[in-house]
């Protein structure tokens, strides 16, 4: 009888061991994913720091040459380089990754990242800017996106990381709140060709395949305006901003599974101010 009691008393212990082992099997991938996400968030933070141009102290133009002779006030200084809104060293970024095309920043949010233009979007869905395999991926535009002219619509894709509300395009979901939008309405984009500031005019929920928010080419003004009208008609709230035929827009696209899992999307659209 004593042996029987010992055998049965062991069963709860064995069951507990099996339960813990099962929980370990479930939790280990989650913990591993969390570690990798934190590692890659840090990689982007280091890239951001490395790519930041040093702030230049303001200087006064000289009023005399090396010999002390007054300078002719009619002589114009050499043309200054174009203003950069984000403060990113675009040349250094391009040297690190030949697909680099721009740096995107939304003041007051963690969104402050390089953007690539690529023929291989699948690669950048699961690789960082440096080429490390990653859940974060890289912000990217499709090959046909016109940064040079620039085109009427620059579309940029990025991940929404549900386990981290701060990484990549996760903060875009806050634009579902009109008060957040009002406080973070300005978006900066420094590309290899132009620097621009945009103002958000619409935040839109849609399903993948419903329509293409990254449309880069339009048949004409009316086609472009129909695209803008559709976005404003489906917007979550009215910003009071209506782009015209002569305007250029920026479209940021991420997943929103709270809207429609798994094919929900949130699109934040902004019109160029300067």
C-alpha cells in the first residue's frame, strides 16, 4: 500500500512538469522573438545616431579677405546645399545600402528611419537596413515610386509590430485618433533628390486589394483628384485639408489587424506643404 500511495503522489508532480514543459515550448519562441525585436530596435537606434549630421554653429559671413581688404558686397556666396529637415546624412546611408532613397521622420513620434526603394519588397519585409534577418524589416517604396520628379504620390510601406507599439510604423495606428493627428500633423522626408514637409490630410482604414494607396502614376489631373477624393471619403475623420490637382502627396501604409485580420491596412496620407 505504501508503494501505491507513493506512485499516485508522484502523478501531480509529473503533471506539473509536463505543464511547465508545454508552457516552455509555447513561450520560448515568443521570448526569442521579443529578444530579436529589441536587438533590431537598438540597431536602428545606432543607425539613427550614426547617420545624424552634426549641428552646425551659425557663422557670420566674412567682411574682409585674408589681407584685410573689404569684400565687395556685390559678390554672392556660393549656393548653399538644400535644407535637410531630418538631419540625416543621406550620403552615409547610401554608402551603407545602395537601395537607400530617403529618410523619413515624424516629430514627436519614434518614426525616424531610412527608406529604401526596391524591386524586392519581400526581402525588406524581413531584413533590416543593414541586411540582418529581422521581424522589423525596413521601410520601403516600390520600384516605380518617383522620388526624382517627384511624383504625385510617394508610397512607403512599413511593419506594424504588435508586440512593440513603438517600432517601425506601429505608431501610425495612433493616427486613428484625430487629436493625435492634430498634434503630429507634419511629416518630414529627405530624399536623395528633394527635401519636403507634408501635412496629414487623411487617415484611412481599408482591406488589402480594395484599392492601391501607393498608386504612383495617374492618367491625368482628374484621375489624381479621384484618388484623393476616395481617400477623403473613406477617412476616419475630416482634417479640413483637400489637396488640389497641382499637389504632391505622401502615403504611409501599415497593417491594422484590429480593422480586418489579417488583411486590414491603415493608410496615413499627407500633402506637401514645402
